[in-house]
């Protein structure tokens, strides 16, 4: 059982965490408290995990099912050393929407499977050779540009939902903004979920919600599973997502290591392989691709409980909820106006996360290579440039990601050959800073 990471020692008296201490991944509190923390993780992942299938017109209950399965698989493959919830990845929204237009839902699921396979392969390489080579291939200027263009590429989709019900969208957006600054702790961290609930109430009052499918749905039943189809044309849409997922997973492992004081470098490859396997399973059965969740890191930081036992509770709870078709149909009733308000914040946050990567890594834009890399990639991605090559169709995210990689490494190679590589890629820190949170 210890190989599965399901053998925990009780932390202290099992009832409290003393100041300056944390409950380590291999520890737990008393079961009633552990269950309570696990349910907090379910609440934390809830809003974001369900937004993805709703925005991409996929069954929410199916996505929840594979989210729970993926979380439990992640815990097993990382041997209980990396606490994490695997929820729906926002990076999949744009490629799923784009591929659905040409190849339908089944074609989009095929792209999810491909992304999972590639991510698992990257994990195998990292496990064998270490993660340092990822920083060589994808330095911060490239990673930041790709993350930013994925979020900003989705701006037109947010506008379309806002246009459907501007009043509801505005109320939802204002609620998200106000909750994030009015409240501290877990409630402030769940601002998107709270804002969606408030916006949903307004939508119900305005007659924008249709409950007919909820009334007809059974209380207990299987999620709606669907098999994928594979098309060469989706490769250019989904492969760039792997770059984002790799950065998110490695960042998650580093964050947990920093907060628990444990060396988890040997887990980076396993985390990537686990998320890749979870994403493959989701694509095979009709769910959305997964990733580690920052929302749940927030819960761990607030509670000081990093026990993987709590995540077994969270994953099991997600699985149980997925077997209620009525619950799934209720989630699917969230109307366009609410989605538009939430997506305005959500997609913008993804874009700004790319900028955050530049800031945290002190990327120097006085360096012409960095400046050109970001400039070209962002315009290609935001404007959604498209290049058709036979069966293959490369859209903004794929072309923008390729542009970031080619421009950076191409210019760097030429500059080294000509001896003009003079300016630093990053700026030195003026003062010593602690880890960001």
C-alpha cells in the first residue's frame, strides 16, 4: 500500500497544526478533519473545472468524472508525494473550440488524447534526463508569450457570450471583482465561483435559464461517454498546449516543494506522466484535458494541510457527484451572459499570467531577441492568423507558439554566429526577494 502513497502517519494530535508547521503529504489529521479539507478542495476546483466543459459545450458530468479519476491516478503515480487536484485545463479551451468547428466533438477529443500522449512522453524524458532542458527549449520569454497568447486568443469568444446578455455578464464580472477584494481566505480565492453563482441568480430572475433538461434528468446514472476520432488537422492546435501543461506541472511541483520543505525534483517527470495519462483517459472517454490547479494550492496555503489523504477524499467526491445526471444538467444550464462575465476575467487572467512569467523571471525587453519574440508571437496569436497546408490547418495558437520558438532560437543562433549577442536576456534583481505566493 505504501507504493500507492496511501499510508499516512497522524500529524501531532491529529486535531491541530501548530504555528510554523505544516501537515506533510505523507501525514494526515484525524479523518473528520481530513474529510473537511478534502471537501474544501472540491469547492476550490469546482468553478474553474466546470467552466471549461460549459464553454466548450461538453458534458460537465463527464469532465467531472475524469477529473476525479485523473486526480486519483496522479496520486498513485506520484506515490502520494505530490498533493494535487487535476481539474480542467483552460489551455484546452481554444483548441477544442477551433477543432469542433471542423471535426466535431469527437475530433476535439482526439486532439486531447494526442496532447496527453505527448505530455506523458515529455514526462518520461524529464524523468530520465531532468527538467533543465525544458528551460533551454522554452526560456521564460517563450513560455510567457505562449501562455499570454492562449488567453488573449480567446477574447472574441468572451465577447460573443457577453453580447448575448450584457446585463447579466456585467453583474457577473462585477461580482467576481468585488468578491476578490471584499473577502480574505478561501472565499476571496473562490471569487470566480461566487461571481458565477451571483450571476446565475440574476440570470434566473431575468428568465435566461432553461430548467427543462434538469427536470427530465435522473438523479443517478452514468456520465455521457464519447469516443474520440483522430485527424491530422488537429495536431497544430493541440501540441502547443503541451508546453503550457509542462510549465504548469513543473511549477506546481516546485511550489509544493517550497511550501513543504521537501525535495520533490525526482517527482517532476512522474507528475508530467501522470497528468499526461489523465488527459489521455479524459480524451478517450469524452472529458476535457487536465492540469494541476492553483486554486487548490491556495487551499493548502490557507490550511497548512498538504496531506494527499485530503486529495483522495476530493477525487472520490468528484467521482460520486459525476454519477448524478441531474447535477450535470444543472451545471449545464449556466447561460451565456454568466459565461461571458466569467470568461472576460478568466481569459484575461490567462493572458496576464504570461506577463507574470516575464516579470517573475525578469525578462529584459531591451534585448531585441526577447522583444521580437514576444511581439511577433502575440500578434499572430491574438489576431488568430491561419495557415492551411493541405489537410493541416494551423491557427493562431499553433502559429503563435511556433513563432515564439522559431524567432527566439533563430535570432539567438544568428546573433551568436555574428557575435552580436551582447544584451542580457534577463535583468539582475535590484534586491533579494523571497519566493512569490
